[in-house]
């Protein structure tokens, strides 16, 4: 398969630059895989599609302010460190993207605050660096106070204080992601209560979104691509809920990847580890029966996953309909329910 088969035309003005004032006010395109049909709806109607025996699967990862700006002695411009994941138990050593990379060599120090600086220890592929922080104080507090929300590159504005709350799900608990599981951004406590009232149980899994979310696929031949690994976890109480569910509805591609990893790893039992699972048309789904997802970038690993689940032709037709009907796209945009 060629990556070009998963392209579509999207007017720039349909890329949502701001969140809606009301999280649950998003439009929702409901896709029926068996009938090969779709129709326009509203996210607030989600509970009407749920019933007894259903399990709604949420990714409870929490986005941390991973974009850090600082200064290099002898260099006039600001430099950026985009933290990806800790590489040591004390959380002082991190892998990160560094910009501008040509000025951030091994041994370079980046001064962030009077109490905090980072030293480059190693250069890696694709612009990555290994760095170590020196902090006179609490490192997490310094990063929280001085870091910026890692808005995706297609949002063409600086992050704002309001993004700290809106680029975070209401059920976020465990810090570790550099991007939000955006299908979950539509939920409010009231919608979750309505889903429970409809008969659905709720299970939480954790997948910390990493570098793979931002990097384009490197090969035009779909099958030759590989994803970066990301950390995931399913706890014992949530594994029990997942195991007894008659129908599992994953909220977002991150929940899908977690459930499909678990399904290939002996099923629903307590587990944690790394996953680099790559789902594209031709892959079988073993644990997910339905999914909620936002609209994804052309030729991305995420649109491949959606096409694998819903069928390539049906999904591309649904995307064309969403463009024609002026849906809002990507992280702060509208969503689909694929049944």
C-alpha cells in the first residue's frame, strides 16, 4: 500500500485553532461499518449509542508542559527543548528534541531559570538529544512553572494559559504525555455520568503519548514504517472491567492501541510496558468493537489506524463528507463515532 492512498484535501480554515467554549458542543459523525453509512450528529448524543454491557475506555494520561525555552551563552536567540520522556529514575536525565539543533552540541548548557539549567549529553537521530538537568530546587515544580503546553504544530499560535486546562481531558491523572488523547477532550463530568446512566461501565488505561504523534511516516510504502514505542499500563481493577465487557468502545487512537496491544499480549490482565503497535489496513482488531476519534492528518499513522478499523473506502468517504460539511479538524476539532 502507498501512503498517498490515504491523502485528502483539507482547507486550512477547517483546522481548529481554538477549543470550543463548551467541551461537549462538538459535532460527531456517526459511522456504521456494517451498513457502510454515516450521518451527522452531536457529541452530546453519545450516551444514546451506549447500553448495558458496554465499556467506555478512557486514556487517563496527563499532558505535562514539555516545551521549555532557555538561553545558550554566546547565542542571541532563544532555544527550545521539547521534553519527550525521562531516561533516569531521578527524572534528571531526559530525551528531548532541541532547536536549533546545530547550535546545541554535546556539552552545551541551556539556562532556563536562575535555578535550572540543562546540559546536552548526547546527540541522537531525528533531532533528539539526551540531556541532564541541574536544579537548585524541585525539578517538577520548575518545569511546571516554566514549561509551555505542547500544542501541535498545526495550531498556529502560542499557547495560552487557558490551554493548560483545555488541552487536558477532565479525567487526566497520570503525567507523561507530550500530546493530549484528543478524542477525550469532548467529555465533561456530566457526559460521563450520562454514559454510566445509559448502562456503560468505564475503564481507564494509560498510554503516554510520545514523539511518534508528531513525526510523519518516513516511507511511502505503508508496511515499511515503524512507530516509536510508548509506555502503557492497565491496572487490575480496569483489566477486570475490560474482560467482562460485551462491547468495548475505545476513546481515541491511544486507547485503541493500548487495548490491541493487551489483546496480543495475553488478553485483559494487569500489565505494563512499551508498545510500538502499528495498525493499518489489513490488520485485524482483537479487542476494540467501536471507537471515538477526532479527524486526523492526511497520510498519518492515525488515519491509517482509522482506515484499518472502519474500512479505507468508507473512512475516506466520511472524511470527504466532513470537509464538505465544514467539520472542525484535528486536536481541537470535532469527532467521529465508528460503530
